[in-house]
């Protein structure tokens, strides 16, 4: 009996493996090499030899808001966990986007052109080096070092300075007199990974970032009356605030109620910060990918701390910091709290991972670990969509260490689907079409490249569509096909497997396959790798008694859900839905059958989140 069952099981396994083998994705050579080296594996898990480098940063900066002059010292201990001996270290000098002669994706105000980051002194393992010999090319700085063997560390101490940009606010800069959002403000070591080695992609203002998970101790000195909000936890509240404000912060951390930590009356009275010419604010954050801070001497501060983990009762403090003249911002605290609660319990249903999230009234629409730089908006719906989009980035790319410079869709696509789903929870009247129409207009054009195309090779429409709506559709359609329970299970498998690491596209595809127990390569290949357009049509409707069969044809090759709305002559409607699963066999038509005793006027194909390049064939009138 055992032998018979074993034989049957073995045959089923072979058949199953053969079926899986028939569904494969094209894999580039550098990814194949990672499989051979066992740093990654075909089931989506990190291989037994997976590694990633890390560093500890101690940063001391002094910022003068009047002159926008920032000078600092960064002390870095870098750990080489790779199997390679390194003979150079590549640094990123992101403020050099504003350096004269640096390449950039869009023009900036000539008044913001500068000499870039000035490296005043550098020491390596306690020995000074000749800074004149540094190889600085725009935002990259290569530093030759004594060979750094595997499992060894190296220490850098760098003194530097630069002028923060006043206009041309690209993710960082002065917001208005007395307020600034300051990011990318220290020399940091680029990622060295198992796929590409050093991340040499220059920052030109379009593609975003890729950083290792590191620890940070950051000390920020600013004049009296300036308050600092930052990534991480403030470690010296009593030294920089007068006591009542520390008490308000503590109160806000223990309740769902909205606490006015600083209101307009407080600003009029003054006496908020310690009465020193300058105050040094000390923050600490561990196992994060980046650090940013913001300052103001005239912003109000609202806070609330919703529970984000029902098992432990852990809370996240949500801060909204803004100019009270911007009336739209008074609702942002509600939008932000709902976003974080929804992320924690509904989608992706993962407890918000950080102790606080600060939404700062700035001049951009950009995310950072525990921080968001969000411009004020006149439109309430747009304010909601901006708030939830930027906060959703907490999971991707920060909790998951995604290479945004190369695969922007691995985080922007998630923020887009998060925006689509959460915005309507915040306000049920919102139908967020972000990116839907642009994709329909762009699909099939000569610059409509596959999503898998590296972001560094994309510009303009191709960059936007491939980073935002196209991957978001992919996630949404898989979620629809698997159902919420199985999709969440698969997504959680991916998150658990790669949190705090550096997943690449194949790790994502393989994790969702493994986590769901389904081979979804048929969809991954057609949606993320292949050319083609989404285009459905109703080609026929047959009636047999009270049973109708509508034939839906896939004229394009991109698999999308089928949504039919049946309009009855009495004014009623009936909706019929089929997931992308109906196209798994690469069939060109699908019969959709339904039963009704009512007289039908017409059948309309399509819905808000199903792109279709030609809607002329989406309506079928019955005689």
C-alpha cells in the first residue's frame, strides 16, 4: 500500500513540476549568477549565502536657516559582509544635484546652482587623506581604500558643508522663510550588492534612491525657537523643549485623541524651546535606510497615536506639522491616522513598523523613513490621495529595501494601489483614477516598454506609467484573482522573507508564487515582461430562453478582468465580474453567461480600474 501511494504521489509531483517548468520567466545573467552563488533562490527566499552590507552613522550638523548653510561631521563605521575584498568605497553626495555642471533631469533656478558639497577633511581608520585626490563626479564620490577583506570594517570621518537650495525644491530645500525640509544632507556610502556591485547610478533628480539598512545617531543644531522633526526617536526632549511640550508629546503617545502639541497660541507666546542661542536635537534610529529632518519656527503640531498592533497594543505617534495658514492641513491628521490604521489592519494588514510618522507641510510629494514632505493642496480629494500615497511608502521601499533607482515599480506601484484602496476608505465618495487614463493613452506607443525595463532607461511618460499605474494594475488584478485572504497570505510571505533586505523583481514574483501556492508566471510574464496592450471587446451576445452568453474577446494581449454592466429597459442594472484567471490558458475569448427574465437594453464592458485602449467596441445593444 505504501509503495502504491508513493508511486502515485511521485507521479503527481513530476506532473506538477512539469507544469511549473512550463511557466518560466526570462532571467538575466546577473540574476542567474546569484542563483548559482546561492545568494538568492528560485523559490524567492534569500539563498544560504545571501549577504548585505551595513554601516553605523553618527552625524553632527549645524544648520543656519538664515543663510541655509549646513556644516557637519559624519562618522561612519562600514561593515563589509560581502565575499569580496573591496579596494574602493563609493559615496553618494546627493546635494550635488545642485552643483554647477551636474547632470539633472530638469532645469533648476540659476540662483540655486552651487559648488556642491565641500569635503573639508576626511580620515580613514584615523589617517587623514588628501582630499584633492578624491574622485567626485556629480553625485558620486569614489574613495580608494586599503583592501577591505570580507567580514571586516572600516571607519570614515568626514567634515563637510554645503548651501541648502532656496528654490528649485526637489525633495529637499527651504520651504519658506523659517521652514525647511532637509534630506540627503550627509555623505553616505552607496549600496554594494550581489546583483550589480556598487550602485553607480547617478542621482539626477528623477530616479529615486537605494540605501542599505543602517543605524543612525544624528545631532542637529539650530537656533533657538526652531523645532526639529526627524526620522527616529528624539532622545533629549527635556534639553530642547520646555517641559510642558515634552508632557504633551508623552500624552499624545498614549491616546487616539488629537493632541495640539503646539498651537497658534503657543507660537504667539513663544518660549517653546530651551532658552539657549542654539539647541542640539539628538535623534536615534536603527535598521533603517535613510534619515531626514525638517525645521520650523512658526508651524503648529498636531499628534495622535492609534494602536497599530492589536496583539501587543503598540501605538504609532502620527504627527502633522504645518503652517496654520494652510487650511487644508487641519484635516491631514485624520487622513494620516486612518491611513496608518488601514495599513495596519486592512491593507496590507501589517502592523505599522515605526514609532512615528511625521507629515510635514513642505513643497514636494516625497517619502522618507518616518517622514513625508507634502505640499499643501486646494483640493480635498488630492490631499487625501497625497497623504495616503506617501505614508504607504513606509512599507515599500523603507521596510523592504528596494532599489528604486533601478526598479521604481517595486515601490511606486504599491503606493499607487495603496492610494487607490485607502482613499475610498477615508472618503467613500472618492474614485481615484490616478494613472488609469495616462496608461490607456500611452499603451502601445513606441515608448511603452515592459515594466521590467530598468527605471534608469526610462523617461517622461514611460517612467511614470511603468512606475505607477501599470504595476499597480498588476498587483490589483492578482489580488482580485487570488482573493483577499490568499493574496494577503502571499504578500505577508514576501514581507516576512525580505523585510530589512534587498529584494529584486524575481524575489517578489517567486515569493508571491510560493506564498500563494500558485504558479503565476503566466501573468507576471504577460503583464511585466511582454509588450502588448489591454483591449477587450464584446463580439457577440447569444440568448437561449432567459440565459444570455456574452462573448468577450481579448484583442490585446494584456490580461485584464472582465466587468460587464447589464442595463435593463426598466432602468435597473446588473454587474458581472470575472478575474484575470479566465485568461490563464492564453485563450482569446471568454463566454460570460448570466440569467435574467428582464428585457435588456445594452451590455457595457469596462470599469474604473480596468484599462482599455479602445472602448468603441465595449457596448453591445440588444434588439
